[in-house]
């Protein structure tokens, strides 16, 4: 347990007769990025609020940096920083004033507060904006200020609740860079997101939360292997090579015809072979060994792994997400 920054077992929470969390288990090793991925209403913010002492759980055991939020909330609060889903930035005062307010809350001396605020404003590229009212900031600048404020207390564990929701792509990439730098500095990041790509990009481990339950947990690659559809595709330009390869691989080649909706040029498809595969090194090697012993070489080899979208839609209830039919799609890796 000691190398876990965050551990939770059997978290439960209900509001009235609505069960929001129905037995959630989480384990986040120190110095890693953990992403809690789930659609709107899944319970992500509730998890963050419970782990960060803002709300008490009905049941469950929790350790944050080794402390129990129920028994010792102050110790937990001293170890963590929280950037909520909705900004804590006060728009009426300047960015710098917001920072100094945080420094006060953390009982820093006036000179120490100024030093820390200046350093963070610099680090988050807010020096120019620092003297302007925060209400004039763009969405990306507000989020940067929000995170800078969270860092005033130098927390070792940071909760970021949907830090990029509503940001434009450039600001989102900036935020990803900020998160990566935090981790390089040894901070543990607990990140909630609705974006599969974000979890894929940043997280060491991902838990998929749906209707208050963890429906899958693992690395992005482990999760992708959970849904069917992964395969190795070999393409040939020489029909003779295609025939030899098909003979060599007859035991493993997928024989059912491709659906028209799979796309691709029919002539090209005719010289292709598909081998169902989880994309693992072992499976790839055995296919290459079979080709080698038959003395054929493919003109192109691609590994198609299902992407996180496939996992997400396979595991979560998508009825409340308009425009997402949950069609499996193919990605070339
Ligand atoms: N204070 C509350 N009172 C009643 N219901 C709540 C409260 N907070 C959250 N909920 C409900 O719990 C569910 C999960 O909410 P939330 O944790 O905010 O989900 P997410 O952050 O994943 O969108 C939602 O159905 C929400 O309406
Ligand atoms: Mg939320």
C-alpha cells in the first residue's frame, strides 16, 4: 500500500435513493497519471470530491498519501491539490490577485507568496495577463490559472476534474503538456475525462466508470485488447505471393468475407489477408515465422487494434450520448 498515492476500496455514495457510486475500487501508484474515464453523470466528480475530502462516502476505505480522509482530513488536504470541474478563479480580480489569495489560504508569508505566485505565473505563461482581471482571460488561460492556483501549496497529489472540457485543441495540447511536466516533477495526477484520446495520451492506467461502477481498468493497450476486432492485415501486390501466404497461414487466416461497410478498394482487398489478433508481439512473431518459412514477404503489414472509442462504447451505456452509434471502427497503428 505504501507506494500507492491513492487507494480506495468499496466506495459507495447515494443521494436519496439514487446510487451514485456502487462499490468503486481504485489504486494509483505514486508518480503516475491515473485517468477516470466516463460519460456525463457516471460519478467522476463524486469520486474526486470524496477522495479530496469535499464529500464523505457512505462506505469504503480510502487512503490518500497514506491518510484516511474520514479520520484525518487535514493531513489529506495538506497533501493534495484539487482543480474542480468548475473554475475556482475569481473573475473580478486579476490573475496575480487570485494567486496571492491562494498563497494566503496556504499561510505563506507575504514575500514567500509573491515569490511562489510569480514563479507559477511565469511557468504557466501568464506573466503578461497577470495584472488583468481574470474575467478577460480565454478558457485556456483560466484553466492554466486554475492549475497554477492549485500548485501554490506544492501538492504531491493533484486531482484534475475534466481539465480540458470545453478547451480548443491548442489549449488542450498545452494542458496535456502541463500535466506531463507535473508528472515529470514526481506529482501523482488523478485526472477525470470524457475524452478517450486524453486518457490514451496521458494516463498510465485508466478506469472506465459507468453508472457508478468501474467496468474496466488497465493500461490503454490492455483496455483496447478487451474488445474484439483486432487483426493483422497483410497486403500483397503479387497474386502468387498472396496465394503462398494464404496457404502458409490457412490455419489462422480469417475466412469470412469482409463486410462492404469495412471500406477499402475491392481489388486491393482481394490481395489482402486478415488474421485475427490481439496485436501482441507473440502473435505477430508467429505470423511472421509462418511467412518466413513459406518464403513469402508481404508488401505491407498493418496491425489494427481497436481504439479506446471501441472499448468505451462497448463498455458504457451510450444511450444518452447523441450521435454516437457505437459502431466499431478500424484504426491503423
Ligand atoms: N449533491 C448531489 N445531490 C444529488 N445528486 C447528485 C449530487 N451530486 C451528484 N449527483 C448525481 O450523481 C450522478 C453522478 O454525478 P457526477 O459525479 O457529477 O458525474 P460526472 O462527474 O461523471 O458527470 C449524477 O446523476 C448526478 O446528478
Ligand atoms: Mg463531473
